[in-house]
């Protein structure tokens, strides 16, 4: 056909869009270009693969290449799109057989994001990793595997970088691991390395872990990590990763001193892969991600963007923001696929709802919890933190649950919240997220009819307790 739907990127947003479009419009050609070999994989599962709770990388595939073929999707792996010509409606592709021009009728840019490691000197050394690709994740687990063990299956997986995995599989496992960054990846990898009985050191430039979750959550997570043997270096900026003299990692130097280590993970953040449209009329947002409208379309007709490379509207501020998360990518890709098929479907708003686990400590966050960001958005924020039981006091298994809620003083509008605890705490953040999506006040949240039974919750759920206390402060 002369007007194929062309998609750049074969992960969450890209293949969600391709699959939905094929169901809606089975007669139209859908071509997906993916520069690597892996497609549609669960990046959030990588730390748990390293830990050993996930047996194989293949377990984290949502859609295999053969699945895509069965759905009628023309998936071309190891084909990198290196240019876009919006005037000619073509993309330039470099593949195994050379370079060629591919015309499109509609184009979706779903190029994701990339890990940031360049500010850290020595990030190129052997044994220094970012947990952002399946191959590097496989290499880390191979590095932690005793060469004397009889079998490590991943070198036999079709998609894996066999040479990289076998290189680290042949090495003696390290005794000490250093983690640079105390965000999602840093906290989850601390748990993963501790499961392998490594001496774990985590470095964080700010004084608080998990900064987007706020201080109460950060304090509980820090306490949990220390209880599980992780050495925290808070308020220490890593200056460089030291070499052992042979091109491999030897340790980490920070503003607080030096630590010997045989393995380093850099988890200091990601940035959107928006460079593909740099020389086109497609506009970027303030974050550097691609600016889109409520349907995921850019300022150029017929060109869409979704996933970690694109901005979306924030449910609380009404402004566009960049919050790269898995559900956001899948949901936006699916909506774009349907829109391009002729049924306009909004990609939806984002609230930054996220959960993370640190050993047995569950944490959740949603909306605006940082007061500076709230003030920048025009609000006058007030926050209250409460600690409440997760179940009725007389029923076994309960645990202290810390809830922080933030609201606008003038209107009582709920702005956001965080939660931490060891007994089904994280999932409770969905109640707050739902309230945000429906533009509720704190008073309305307090009056929400949540379920109660002793094994599940006290009469006043911790979220309702937080709303009650915050609403009282607003009324004073």
C-alpha cells in the first residue's frame, strides 16, 4: 500500500499502537522499525530478573516477534530510523541490507528514553552498567553467577548479546556492588544485590532517597535499606568510577571518600529519545520530550508521538509534563493506534502515579507532592502526614502505614499524595490517583465510601485518615 502506518520503536507504545491499529483497520499496512533485537519487554522487571525472582528474560516479553507477525504487523528488527522528512512523508532507515527510504501515511515516533550516565566519569569501564536494556541486565546477572554453576540459560536466547553475557559469565562474581543514584533503579537494585549476599553501597547526591516520593517515604526506605545491610552514602556526589588498572571497575570515589567495588550500576535518571525529530518542524516541549496534543499528535499533521519520548497533559496542573512510566506508554500507544484508524481517542492525562518496593517496604506516589512544584503551578500547598494501621488493630498482620496528602489551601483541591508501609500499602495509592483524576477536594476524598473489613482495613482506611487530618487543617 502507499500509505502505511509507520512506527519507530518496537516497545510498549509502538507495539501497542501497532496491535490496536491492526485490530481496528486490518487492511492497512503497519510497519514497525526497531533498531535492536528486543521488542515489547517489561523494563520494570529487570531488577527482579537480576535478583533471581524472574527466571528468564523471555518471561518479560509481552509480545514476541512471532506474535507480531501473527497479528499482521510488519516488524523489522535491527532497522534503525535515522531521519524523518515530514515534507516528503518518508523516514530514512538503516538496516542489514543498507539504507533506504520508507514512505508513510501516518507516523508514530515511539523511541522511548535512554539512561543518563555521561556525567559520571568512568561509566564506560567493564563492570559498570545501566539497568536500561535487556542485554546489560543479562550481563549483570551473568556477572553474579558463579562460573562453576552448571548452566546459565541466557546465552542460548535468540535475542541476547551472547558475547557480552559470556564475557561476564566467565568472571568471578564481585563481592561489593556500588549503586549511583537513589531513585527507582537504585533502590530496587540494592535489594537485588543484597539477595546475592553482596556488600552493597548506595550513593545519593541529595540527602533523601526517592525524592519524588517526599521526605516521609524517603526516611522509611532509608531505614529499611540499612536494616537489610545496605550502606547508604546520602548527600554524597559520585565524582568518578575508579578503574582497577585493567579497564574494569575498581571502585567509586565520591565527595565523602572512596569505596572499592567490582560492579557499579549508574541509575541517575533517563532522558527522552527525541533526537530523531531534531531537524524537522516537530516541536519539543520544555522537558525536551516531543510535544503532543490530547490525541498524541504533534504540531505536524499525521505525525504522532507516544511513550517515554513524549509529553502528556498533567491531571493536576493542566500543563504538559514528561513522566515516563509503563502504563502511560501502553495507554498512549493504544490510543494513537485507534485514532490513526479513524476513531479519535484521547491518550489521557498523567498524574505521575508510581509504586516501588524496597525489600518489604512498599511505596507509592501520585500528583504534586513537592511544594515548590505546586507553587509554580499556581497552588498554595499544605501537606499533612499521618501514620495509621493497615488493618483493624485486633486483627493480626497489620502494619504502620505512613500517608502524606497535599492540597491547595484556597480551594481544598487534592494535589497529590504518597504512602509507605509493609502491608498492602502501595496499592492504596490508587485511591488517591482516582481522586486526582476526578478533580476531588480533600473533603470529598474524606467522604469516599471505601470498603472495610478487619482483614483488609480498619474502619478508617489510612488514606481516609490522611484526608480527615488534612481537611481539618484546611478548615482551621
